[in-house]
């Protein structure tokens, strides 16, 4: 059942807290910068794993060797195809919000994870905007490992990525809302 971002976020608001903006990342299959590396690598991995498995089956090798290659083929197929569908599914279950007091990010694959960032203590806010006006707003400094393993590039590397509003429409407008809300929150201290 579909719930609007506003109704999803309203359940997480404190008394007196106002929702200033809500949204979701763009849906569907999306290519990202790291795919320039991941697509060729995943094709090579998957190609070799399939070659290995077919060679083992044709050679009549012991059953153990046939089983040994199956996980590698599975990982290869995931990196060639599955990761795009997983990313789209996770983004479809993600909701972003800016309130009078904090940034809210609701996400999760199997269970709902809520990330809350107080506007008064938020230091770094950066905007990466595309020519069509969409973009990503990143909250906090980036971990040095993010340069080697961009968020979502490999399973488990998301821990190196700072919280962000990823692939949102009208990113500059949302960035201005965040900056104005930060100023207002700091003035109310």
C-alpha cells in the first residue's frame, strides 16, 4: 500500500515539529558514476565464473567442483543484473524529510531504519547538482574510504558514506530549505 512521503514522515514528528519538505529519490534503474568501473568488472567476473562452471561440467570433474562454482556465478549475476534491481527497490522504500528541527531519512530493505540528524549540530551540507536540476545533498563529512568504495558500489560499503538525500528532484531548492532551516534552528537556541 502506497503512503505519501508526508504521511510516512508525520508518524516520526515530535510535538511542535513542522515538516518543511518531504520527498523520495528518483525511482527505477539508475546508472551511477561507479558503474563505469563496476559494469566492466562485473561482466569479467561473471564471464569467468560461467566459463569455469561450464568447463567443470563438460570435463566431468567431481561434483564438488561443480558446486564450488555456483556461488561465484550467483555473485557475478548479482553484480551484472541484480544490484540494479536491489538499488531501485531500496530507493522505492526510502523517504526523506526536512523538519523545523532535523533531517529525517527513512529507509531499509527488510526493516525500517530511521536516521535523524539535528539541524543545530549539522556541520557539513553539500550539494551535487545535475544539469536537469536533480542531485544529491550530503550531510556530514565524507569518510576517506568513500573515495575507493562509493556508497552502494559493493555490499557493506554504505557504512563509509555519509547520510544523504540521494537522487532527488529540484536539489538546489531542497538545499536552500535545509540551509534556511539550519539558520532558523540555530537562532532559536
